[in-house]
């Protein structure tokens, strides 16, 4: 199969993916970019499934014994289905909400944003947590240390 050039534009600039037989084999910066970001060359590694997490992963001990664990740094991640991952997240949000109240759920993550704002992590998180009654979005340091 002939080498394909697929044009793309992202946060890091415009470039073409060089694709051979369905595999990204290289990246060419847009010829009109006077200072292309070196980050674009890492795209070929992102696209390779050996380097990607392709399904939800959960700490193994969390599945059997939720909560803090002194061996956490040594715990390994195991794959779970999307349905299981969603259930785990929903159950934990509900547990924290029921135990400590909505004010104990912090939704102040700065997130990561695409230009379309649909993928604005902070907005999506806050929309989700509004569905279960709210969250804490901002904490003044003086409030914590009084």
C-alpha cells in the first residue's frame, strides 16, 4: 500500500501523519509553519495501541477493598469493562455524597481543553456533579486554615 499523508491540526500546530498500511510511521510539520513544535513527532507513539490505555483500568486492591491502602504505590492496575468503570465511579460519588455531603466533592480541576470547549474537563465534571446535587468548586486557603 502506498504511503498516505493525512493532514491534521491540533494544539501543537498543523502537520501531516504519514500512514503506511494503517500504521502511523511518521509526522511531517506543515511546510508553512516557521517553528513547528517538536511535540508533533510524539503523535506516532500515541497512535500505537501498544502505548495506549485502551480500556478503563482500576487498582486491583480497590476492586476488593475500597479505600486507603498502605501498599497503594505497589498496587497494579487491572482492566475492567466500561460498564464496571462507570458503576465504580457512580458508586463512589454516591458514597461520598451520602457520607459527607455534596460540599465535600471538589470539582475544581483545571482540566484540559480542546478548542471546541465540549471537551473542557472542568465544565463536564461540574455538569455531572450538578446532576447529583452540587459540589465545591473553589476553596480559599484562608477557609482551610482557620
